[in-house]
C-alpha cells in the first residue's frame, strides 16, 4: 500500500505558490485604502480598481479617487484613465472629482507629449504638436509656416489645410479667399472632413450666398450626425433663402439635440410660421421666451 503522505506532496507543491496571488485578489477595500495611505500603491491598486466598480457610490467614489492618485504615482496611465472614466461616468458634477480629473488629465497630456518628443523627435506628429503649441501661444504666422513646411514634404497630410484656413480666418481682416482655397485643398485630401465643409458654409453665409452655404452645411450634417451646429446653420440658411418647409427638419433635429438653446426654437418658429403651421410656431415661440426669461443675458454694468 502506498504511503498516504506521498500522495499529498504534489498537491501541496501545487497549492503553496498560488497563495500570494489569491491573497492579492481577495484584498478588501479597507486593506487597499490602508495600503494606499501608507504609500504601498502597487499593492493597493488592484483592490481599489475593483472597489471603484462597486454599486456602493460612496465606496466607488473613494476608491476611484484614491486609485487614480495611486495610478498617477506609479505612472500607470492606462489604470489612471480607467479610474478617471469611472469618476466622469458616476460623478460628473462632483467638484473634487472634476478638479482631480482636470489635474491628472493635464499631467497625462504633458507626460504623453514629452514621451512622444523624446521617442520620435523628428516625426510628423511632434512637428504638428509644436505647430499647435504655436497656435495656442497666438503665434499664428509661425504655425502656418510650420504647417506649410509639413505639407511641402507630404501634401496628403489631413487636417493641416483646415488648420491653416482657420488661422487665416482669425486674422484681422480675415483672409477669406486664401482660407477658402485651403479648405478646398483640405477636402481633396480628406473628403469626409465635416469641419471643413462647415467652414466653407460659414464663409458663404457671411456673403449671403445661401445656395452655397446650404450645400456645405448639408454636407457637414450628412458627414457627422452629431454636428449640432451644422443642423442649426443649415436651418437658418434655408430660412434666409425662403425655403421654410425645407428648414423644418434640420431645425427640429437641432432643438431635440439642444433643447435649451432659444435660438433654435426661434428659428424653428420662423420656419413653422412661414410654412403655415401657426400652432407649432406659437409653441416654439412660447418655449423660446421661457428659455430667455429663465436665463436672462446680463449686460455689463
């Protein structure tokens, strides 16, 4: 008969190495919080990430905040973003969550940019990032020069013609014709750029060229179903062109997407009224007045 002890040896050998991992998995939130408070973030983080998904909102809140802090300390960007997403989803209006999210996201953006600059200093992406930095510093001409240098090397790079056009339109006075050419070039490179279509629509709208404005705003709305401004601009341009019946669908779409904007209700009321639907027009005007009275514009004293 075989010795029973001999039969136990393989089992012991299999179980013993797994004990530390099992302990790590079963760590409680209180233990994870204690570890985090004592600087042992690498041990605490798995438990904090689990607790952040809890249905208990108070527990989830504390775990997500503490876990995000730990993840940032450990420079674990993916974990930090996961926990910040919990805060954004569950506590969108909480000041402390918003403050920490803004601080950590800014830090993550800077660290990511520094990593990119260090690992690929001569890349197109780094040069675009530097040009965008020039934009943010108000150095529009220098940014345009850098974008054009990039396009000279690779004419098919998307977004750059659009950025140049935007900077040209911000000049005083705006360089509209040159901007229009840049936007046309952008659409040759990136035909699905809804922002470029919208910008061309805005140029035409300012010139009261309603057919051209309508064409571009319609394309922008078709390309991006969530582009709320395109639906409003399309409806307004159709109203201005006396095409009131056609203006109703995009304006109805806009007021559903942005129900608190009085401008949308006013434009829709205009379209309804001129199309002969007086009852619907009155309803929209009533809503527009209610919104204006609820949020009066404060004039500077």
